[in-house]
């Protein structure tokens, strides 16, 4: 409302200084095209650091989902398969929630997994696969994710994205704990 009032004052002043009625009418039409509740463009953009967080988090989710789908095929261990199913469910949910949040802010990343890592895992079978998957996806990837989400929770600039990172952090920490336990079980049985 304040913006519209200011624009009316400005257009009246411009008209008083001899600008054409057409120029004044154009200014009024442009002002009335914008909805009164529209946020400024700068409020809908994410900072470069927040955008990088979204890209890194999206890639981590996509990698964990893709690798976990490989685990369902290449593992013979029921514990590894159960962990993989949990990773697919949880990371799909986290990924969708993140995508919905950042889409509202005008940012739409295209998530793609770490194809080199997933490709390497696809070549492994049985206990060799289990060990690599649990160590690289379960433990290492989740440690990186905990660090990434902790950093965003502490220093993110977008309040909603920061809150989303804080909300997701307990789930990711739990995944890391599960992976560490699973890694201990696998090492103990080999």
C-alpha cells in the first residue's frame, strides 16, 4: 500500500512538471499490475552460499537414493537391504521437502547423483558391495551430510532454509549412527 501511495504521489508530481499523461498512465498501469502482496524480488532469491548448500544437499540425496537402489539389487545382507530401504524413503522425503521449499524461492536445482561413485558400486556384489556401500554411502556420505547441514543450520542466510536444515539434521545424524553400527556388524562378520 505504501508503495502504491508513493507511486501515486510520484506520478502526480511528474504530471505537475509537464510529463505527458501517457507516461503517467503507463506508470500507474505498471504499478497496478503488481499484486499488493508481492514480495520484493530480492526476498525470493537465495544467496550464493544458500544455493550451493541446496546443490550439495540435492546431490547427496540423489547419490544416496541411487546407491541404495543398487544396494537392493547387489547386496545379499538383509541388514544392508533394510538400511538401503530406509535411505531411499528418508532421502526421497528430504529431497522433496527441499525442492518444494526452494522452488518457492525461485531456485530449481536439477539433482544428479555422484555417477562415479554409484557406477563403482554397481560393479560390486555380495560382501564386497556391502562393505563399500556401508562405508562410502552409509558412513562417509552421512558424515559429510552432517557437516553440510550443521554448517547451514549455523550460518545459512535464508531463515526457512536454515530451519529446514535444522529439522533434517537429527534424521541425518541418525542415519550416520545406523551406518556406523552396520559397519561394525559387517566388519565383525568378515
